[in-house]
């Protein structure tokens, strides 16, 4: 049993998940790919929806109390009625205790270098001082925000110094040619070599038979054009759906396609119900949450989305033409991503402030008319994220193997005999 335990490689992943679905979905996609019969993955998450997803073997999660951002610097408990500082203290202690007990070989922190309100900092410091064999990874999505905003934030929080002191590597889940955080975020020269561009993270693809089954489930025929509207978590997705339904009000008889709207689980129930009533007038089905949204994206002829990282990865994986209506505040991330990917010919976008029923209809019709052009472009775009991460994991495992076999290393030394 002890030999078996020695061969097990443990990965601990942190996903702060204050709001939305992006962090937990990205973390689960990575975990599913890195796990195997000899590799455990344990996820620390604040997502209230973690339990709704199906976790594969060798993957489990520890739920830390959820928190929600009220203002730029004010976070409050999401569910239980306790002071924000108390909730943060509980989270910090759970994270540290889990790390000290689990003693992972690899620790991956999603997006926030120090965690929410620096809650991961004590754990990173413990690894450095008490368990230095743990490799520590900061995983960044392709784009965080406008460059000057990130530089200012990282300078004020001392992030640059912590990156050099506490992290083994920085994984960027994007392509350097599309957006280069080394330059945009002014990452210091001493740690630039630690930055590894993985490429975008693919999702599971669906065969044609599965796509047809999904369409049949929702009574969408082969000859129908199917438009999927999705807002991710939905907390800020009302306006985009409102625009889509306004277009139907404006053109009640000249929109020759079927549609499904995913409102998102974080959209307030009252607003969700209002949108549902409006959509029913046009025969549009609304769904608050779908645990396998990649199935709907794969079955669709067109996706309309705000362009969050995970939705983009699913669109590129399923090679479904997409119209992005990117949010422009409080972060510019979605807008920057939409512009960069449009420049690659991978999708089209419509600025948030320019949406009208006429422009929206025109964009949809144009994308459907030229869908083959976008599909061919996506077919030639490689999604290397998971393979690159698996290669890094194999590299780390080889280091552990070498460290656990001192005799074998000793035998490789040149002999002093003549």
C-alpha cells in the first residue's frame, strides 16, 4: 500500500469563484484532462454550483464559503449571514489546512495570483517554507483586462514580487500571437522564462449523431437554422437577451431560425421569468442552466454570446460560428478578446453600445450565410492548451521520479575507474 501511495501524484487546484461559471468550468476541464489512475485532483472552489457538475474519477472538490463582489474592494458572504472578514478568514483557513493535509505535488491557482483578498498567500508561503517540493502554478486566461488596469493592480498589491518569490511557473491559457501578457502586463525580465503559453483549452467534441440527437430533443429539424443565445452565469446577461428579444419584436415574422436562450443561473429569478414570458411569444425556449452546454453549442448553427473565455473555448472546439456582444465594463477583457479573435477571422462581434434590432439581424444573417468560412477558419486553429499542460505535468512527474530514485541517479555518475 505504501508503494502505491508513493506512486500517486496529487494536484490541488484553487478557483475563487465569487460569481459566474467561468472559473469552475475552466478548472474542471483542466482537472479532467490531468487526472489518471495515479493522479488525484482536488479542487478548492467557492462556486455554489460545483455540486451540479458531474465529477470524474480521481477528481473531487472542497467547497469553501461563497463570496460575492459588491464593489471593487468589498466582498460579502454569498449565502450565510456572516461578516465578510469572517467568511474570508474561514476560506483562508480551509485553503491552508487542505494544502497542509493533502501535501500536493502541484498547486494550480486560477487567475488571482494571491487569491481573493490574498487568501491564498499564506498557503503559497507555507509551500515555500515547509513543503518546497510542491510546484506552484499561476494559471491565467488569455486576457485579464486592459493592460494599464492590470499593471496598476499588480503594482499596488505587490504581485510582481510575489510572482518571482512564490511561483514556479505561470501558465497562460492562450496564444502569444493573439495576446501577449508578458508585454501587456509588463512582467519583469527575471520571471519571463517561467511564462508558458499553453494555447486555448479545448473541450470534448461531439459526433454528428450526438448533435442530431440534441437537435431532435428540442424539436429542431435538420433543415432548421438553430441560434443559441448564452450569457454564461447570467448575472449581467439581461441586456444582451433583451436586445435579442427586441429584435424579434421589431421583426416578428422575418427571422427564419429557431432559438434557445440560456439565461444563466445567477440571473435574478424575477428577471428570468420576465424574459421567459417574452420569449414564449416567439416560440423560444429559455433554460436557466445546462450542465453540458457544449452539447447545445455543438448542435447550434450560430452562438450569440458575451464572449467569456470558457464559452469562446467551447465555440472554437465545436467549430460553431459565433457573434460576440462583449461586455465593456467593469472589465475590457471580453471586448479585447472579441477584437483579437475577429482579426483572426474566427468570429464576428458587435459592440455593446451599438446593438440595434437592425444591426443584430444583419450580423446574424451574414454569419449564417458565410458559416462555412468561419468553420474552415476554426478547423485550422489549434487548441493546444490541455496537451501543453499535460506535457508540463509529465515533466514535473519525471522530476519527482528522479528525486525518489537516488540510487539510479548515483549509478549514472561517471566511474573513477580507469
